[in-house]
C-alpha cells in the first residue's frame, strides 16, 4: 500500500509559508490594484488567512470569469488575491505527496519540465523507434473538455490515496466543491485558472500515466496535461492500445477522447508530422506550428500600431519578441525568424 501523508495542515497556515506563498502569488503582479491593496496591510491579511485556516472557517471567494481566445477558445476563472495566496501555500504543502509519483515523461506544470523539454523527448522517442524499426506511428490522444469534465468524487478518492490529514482534505474538498453547480449530486469540472487546478489535473491523469507505463508497459509514452502520445512502429498495436486506453478513461476517470485523437504515420512522404506542444515534429527535424507563426505576426502588427500611437515603449515590444524567439529557437527556424522580424519596423507617428 502506498504511503499516505498526515499532519500537513500546520504547514499550510504557518506564517512563514504564507509569506512565501504571497511572494509567489504576487510575482510580476505587484502593481495591480488588488495586490497593492492586499500588500498595504500585508501582515494583517496573512494573519486573517491564518486565523480562518486555524479555526476551520475558510471559504473560497467569488470567481471572476473571463474568456481566453489563444490558443483556443476557453472560459477561465480567477479568484480574489487572498485565495491565490492560500492556493500557493496549499500546493507547497501537498506537492511532495504527489510529485515523486509522477512519471518522468509528464511535462506540464512541473518544475524543471515544460513544453521545450517535452518536445525534445517526443522527438527523441521517435528517433529511437525510427532507428530500431524504420517506421514510426503515433497514437495522439486528446481529452474532450478536460478541466470541465474532471469528476469531483473520483478526484477526491485519488487524492485520498496519498493524503490522510483530515483537515487538509477538508480544505481541498472545499476548494474542489467551490466550482460545483448547486444541487448537482455528481459534480464535475475544476476552474481553468487556479494553481490548485493545475496540480489536481496532473494528479487526475496521473492515474492514466501509471496504467499505461506499469500495466500496459508502453515504453514510448509522453503526456502534457490532457495531450498524450504513444509512439510505436506497429499501427495495429496502437489501434489495440487505443481501445484499452479509451475504455480505462471512460470507466475509471469518466473521460472521453475528442475528434483530434488519431493514429497516423510520421514521415515526410506518406505521413505527416506530430503536432505537439506548439511544434510540428519529425524524427529528423522540427518546425513551428502554423498557428504560432500567425499569432506572432498578429501580435507584431498590434504592437506596431500601439508603438506608433505612443501607447507602449520598445521594452514592451522586446518582451514579446524575446518570448517568441525563445519558443521558435527550439525548432529549425533560423530563416523564418529573420524573415518575420525583418518584415516589421517600429516608428512613432509624429504629430504637429
């Protein structure tokens, strides 16, 4: 039986941990009005969080919903800043219960991982299969509406496999249930935007990771949040595995794959690239996803107009450009980078 963790709750309300949580929650956001108001009476606000936790009276604040258009249309949710401080403290306390159990080839929202390393690993797997077998096929799975379909009851059961501290579980349950529709006897969905949601989502599909690696014994499996791939030389094998995995997702996690889930050959001729983590990946090379190129061109056009009006400075432009270059440099894009950047000039409009 796996080890469970108890006596976690005092760490969550420890004042020094709450101060560290405040530093993390406010990083890069100190100039925002909500953060400035909280910071004006920092010690008093942290003590207020601490007291609510110690007395068992913490209640999640009201969600503010917003729309995300990139990379796809989604509805996000944001909590008041005090809740975000608490979530950082909670995640700091409970992550060690789960982090060591994550497989090495899951790359989302884990320190030291990320999209670039994930893309590197996927390409490394394809190269190995190509070198040993000559052909590469990929089963690429994508969960339908993942965050919105995480079952609360199942999530709580999975968390209880590792945590036995009842007060910590009560707090976790309160956060999970805060987004439930009133009166729903089998609630599902966690808010896209909470720090805790990122961890809970990784924990939830961690069950799939363990099933694929330890029971199915698939060597070349990789996951980034709700996108996962199995790389193999035998298409028939992947077709059989797909049936087993989709059955596991439905019956164990109440999840379905969407229409983007496919099995296909990876090749320059008679095949295509693996579209994964913002890149189009072949064993031999890597290119940027076309949507990434379109996005940076749209962004640069917007920045051009804003700079011409005097609304922004060159530092704002450099920040966007450097971020995109960091992403683009992990693909074979030397010529593309030069072409795009040389196409845009930034000139301020003079007024008389």
